[in-house]
C-alpha cells in the first residue's frame, strides 16, 4: 500500500479499497521504525490527532489528495505547528495562519504529518546548519541528505511520506533530492504562492514538491500552483494541469559548461548517460553554452545574502524571535541575535549588510544585479534553439557528515548547477538517474518560464527508460522491512 503512487492511493481510498486510516497507519509504522535513525522531522503531529483527521477524511473523500500523508519544510507556516526554520531564534514561534500551499493541500484532503528539518533559515546544502539535529541520508547514514530541504528529501527517500514540500532559493529542493534519490521540482518564480513561507531571498525563493516519482510531483504541482492575491509576486497563469498534455521534446540542449569545475567523474558519467538516453529515444540533442553561468555562485551569494540580511532584520526579539534579556535595548537585541542565530546566518547577514552598505552598494549589489541580467539573457538565447536544457544537478554525490561543515566555500559550491536557474527564475527538476557506489546521482532538466509541463514530460521519458529506482537499504531494519 505504501508503495502506491499518490494517484492510486487516492483512487483506492475513493473506491473504498482501503481507508485513510489504513494508509496513515502504514506510514506511521514506518516513521516509528526509521525516524529515530534518520531524524528528518522537527515536529510531528500526535498520532491521535492524525487518526481523527483520517477518520474525518474517510467520510469526506472528495479532495484530490484525500488521505495522502505529507510533510512540510519547517519554514512553511501551518497552523497548529511551530515554524522554527531550524533556528533557535524562532524556537517558540507558532504561526496563527496557514501558508497558501498548506491551505491548498488541506483543502484537497492531504494529511500533514509534521514539519521537516532544514538548514537554519535555508542557509546551506547539508542540513547540518540546523540548530536542532543532524538529518542522515537514508542511502548512507554517515552522509548528509543535502540541503537545505534535507529533512523533506530524507522523509520521502526513507518512505515516511510519499510527498513533502521544500523551498528552493539556490537549489534547496533539487540538490537534496539528488542526494536522496528523490524527484524534486523547483517551479517558475511566481508559479507557486510564497505567502506563509518565511522569506530568505524574496527574488529567488520558490516552494516546490519532493516525491518518489514524476507523476506524484505533477499532481502536487497542480494542487499548489496558481495565482494568489496574498502574494503580489505570484503570476496570473492558471495552475499546472494534471493530467497534463502529452508532449515530446524535439530538441534537448546539453550544457557542458562548469563540468571542469571539479565535478566528480560519476556525475559526468551520469550526465552523458542521460544524453544517450534521449538520443536513443529519437530526440535531437544539441550542445549549448551559457557563457555567464560561471559567475552564478558569486552573483548569488551577493544577492541572496543582501536580501537575507534585510529579511532577517525582523528577528529582533520584539515582534519576532525568542527574546534574550539585556540591560539596555541594544544589549537585548545583541543578545537575542547573538544567541538566537547560528554561524552561517550571521555570516550571511554580515556579507549582505556589507554588500548593501553605502560606498559598496554599486560595486557589489548593483553589479551583481547587472550580471544576473546577463545570465537570464544567456538562457533566453539558448531557449530559442532548444526546448529544454540538461545539466547535472550537483557537482558531487552525497558527502560525509562534517566533511564540509567548516569550509563555507566548499559548501557553497554544492549549488553550482542549480543556482543559475534561480537567478533566471526558471523551472527545473532533478530526477534520480542511477546509483554509483551505492549512492544516488540526480540529473537536472531546465525549461522555459511557465513550461513546467514540458519538463515533466521529458522527465517521465527519462524515468521510464531508467526503470524502478532502487530504494535505500536502511541497514538497521531486518530484510523483510526494507521496502
Ligand atoms: N545552498 C544554497 C544556500 O546556502 C541554496 C539554499 C536554498 O536554496 N535555500 O544559499
């Protein structure tokens, strides 16, 4: 039952082959077996409350997601849960409202199990920057799950829920999905409402789904996308269709740029495997170049940190944030932020404040904005020649816990291939292609603005050719329990 696609799960519930409670019990049993080792959740709803909701859904099975257990990253507000963003400064914050995505999912009958661990305020690529716990990669417990939506990726990969939401500012959905053998989709900027998402970098942030297969991602996108009056940056385009149109790409571009920037051989091999899969399917594959994406990392860290420094100013212990006392007003703010924020958050605030300060604004922030426009233009040009662009998702496979924790620059490089996509506001997916040394490798497909359906179709083709992706072995379970 737990291996069903979401569509079949909902269908089975509607046709009364099984009940939402039976589904919940399957996943709950799984959580009880694996969560102790994986540590993907920051908070979980008590079973008795979930049971009540499941019984209600049994009588009211109209929604398109009836009875589907889901998990949301801990920077997405859900009434009744804390939203900590994995930060000490928000450890007691209970939002009085639902994010639009949470509201939409609930309306369709999804069952929100809990909130997932992340890098503090989504700063990071390994989930090690959480103030609360280390999440482990289900494929190798000594490795990181990626980040910053590492908890969401680990939940899906270890079978604790069929669907999770994450947020992606520079790669935080796609990179952990690649590390955990999940499919992760970052929609076009503006496609999904950001209302109720705690802002990191408002010109880059997007919410998106992580799941085991493309079909489930498609359904989830159809539920969460669309115009929202509460988010002025949300687009007026209609929600993504599900089931959508069938479409075959005629030309896929492969972009070998950045491959010489210390990219692992296993990653390059998988990239070329993906190219030959498309060729084998009769798709024209053409080499393309994006001359400015090599500046992506530098541009991103200036812009994202600048926006973060401004967005995080609200956590001062007055309106938001766990207040730490001081003798004077300044001392109180100093204590609140000094104790409440972690090292990476402070690093970003310092960098961003510096880049925005008078005298440096033109040299850093403004220059980065201009360079961002060049990257957008690179993509626009290439998309006049091809329908989709194929690139690796990550430069490496999952690394060991602790391996990069003290080297911010190495950590930043984990998003080499994902960041340019956010800078251009484009939609992209990461889909798992193969296991190498028993660890997953993902491949990234990028599409034109608002052409999510084309990415999904092309991803389905790749998935069909690949076949079933091997689940993690989870060494602490006995053999009969592993799937
Ligand atoms: N790893 C990148 C960063 O640390 C991207 C994070 C994200 O997408 N939230 O900023």
